[in-house]
C-alpha cells in the first residue's frame, strides 16, 4: 500500500522537508486552496505543487478535496456549471499525475466538533464532539459557532441552507448524489482517476441536516449507483467509527476485497457512553477501534491503495491555529510509525 500525508501547501507550518523524513511516506495529499468551490483550478497551481513535492522526493498524487458545492448537493440551477468545472478539475489533475481524488457529500458542515483543544490527562489536546455542548444549539433560531466553520457561512446563510436541506430530505439528497456520480465517474474513469468518497463525520444527522454516507447499507447504495472501479470509498475509520453500529474491521475487509477502497484514513476514536466522542491517538488501547484488526483486513485483502494517518493530537507544545485542527506534525508522524509497525507485522508492505 502507499503511505501518504496531508499537506496544506506553502502556508502549512509542517514542511515537505519534515514530511519526507517520516519513515514510509512518499505521497502527498493536498489541494488547490485559493480557488472558490465550484470554480476551475489553474493548471499552474497544480503543477507548482507537483514540482515542489518532486523537488523534495515526494509525489503529489492524492487530492483532498475537490469540494462538491452546496449547489450540486441541493440540485440548484448552478449545479451543471459546477459539475462541468468539477470534471474539468479532474481532467487537469489527471494531466499532472493525480491518481486519487477525495471528496464528501456532507451538507453545509464537513466534520463537526464542539471543541478543538480538549485537554487530556497527559496534557495533549484533541478534537471532541460532546452532545452536552451540541444539544442546546438550535441553528434556526440561535447563532451557532462551530469551531472550524465559523467563517465559512454567515448565520443567515447557515439558516437558509439548513431550511433548504430540510425540504430536500434524504431521498432528495440521494437523487442529487446520483446526478453528480453519473456525470463525474465516467470522466474520472476515462482519466484513470479513482474518486474516493469520505463518509459523513460524524455518521448521523446533525441539526436535522440529512446525512446519508453513514452506514453499510448506504455505502452499498452509493457504490451501486455507478458500478465502476473509479467509484470508491475513502474509508475514514475515525469518522465511520464514531457510530458503534459500524464494524470497521469488517467493513474494511468487505470493501477492500471488492476493490472499492481508494483511500484509507486510519485513526482511532473514543466513543463515550452518550455517543459523544473524542479523537484519541492512533493506538488501539486509546480508543474504541481495533486498529490492528483494521490493518490486518487491509493486508489480508492485498490492499494496494493509499492510506494516511488521520488527525493527530497536539503534543510536545506544537501550536494549532485552529484552521487546520488535527493536522500537526508530531502525533501524525507517530501515527505513521505505529501504522508501519502494524503493516509490517501483518505481512503487508509499503511501496
Ligand atoms: C478532516 C477530513 C475531512 C476530509 C473531507 C474530504 O480532517 O478528514 O475534512 O478531508 O471530508 O472531502
């Protein structure tokens, strides 16, 4: 399998020089960040990142993400133009050597947390979602401040989007997913790109917004809409694993055996009694997931796609600006080292 690491480009305090020293990591996961969702990425921007990575002995070949706009998710009139631009971005990425594109279909908010710097007993901090902090929020009447998303939309925009999704409902969202996939997957297939869908994080409705990429039944439904090797999952263990219903080692084995995992996000999560959760370090004993069973499912099925450590805690006085919560260097690098050990011990190999 291929070991990768997320890098936010030039403005990332984590440098490519640092990343290349993490054992096993050869691939960079990134995106063009200065273009509005729905618009076309300049070729020069993609090329510049590819070149910069190559100068540092790394390969930029995984994109996370090309965002799917609310217009596409809601099926609004602008969607055809946005989908055309999406396809053009896929073609451009392919031209510069990208092999895998990650994306998600979450309405309004991508990942949802209530605090980004919850201190653990050992002094490390991590992202958490506590129902006690979330349940009193009513975004239709109150101003909500979700850490990480405060500046994305105005309160008015959030309200009108939540109303629009309420009217759309789950089946409406499925229709729009189908519309998108039927246009985008054939282009990806033609260009040799694998599209990897990130699950909803957490995998259940929040604020009444429909969320459908949440469980086995719905993942099966998603994959069956377009039965193509280019229509795959970004199986994020920490996101899907926030729900006790999802048996992550079994799902990993199943979808890997079907060759429908393009990208693995490997991270642990600790589920609390009331369904709240805390992002733990990668080690199995720190959280609710059996990380070894997950890696074993990959090695047993000959998984040869990309994986990356997912969010790390903040440790060793590393400072997190909040803008890229979970993406410091140290704990993610520790995650890589741990995953390397699990892969090797299970007879797998890192290309
Ligand atoms: C969080 C990430 C997600 C992921 C997107 C993919 O840190 O795992 O934000 O990048 O959902 O579209």
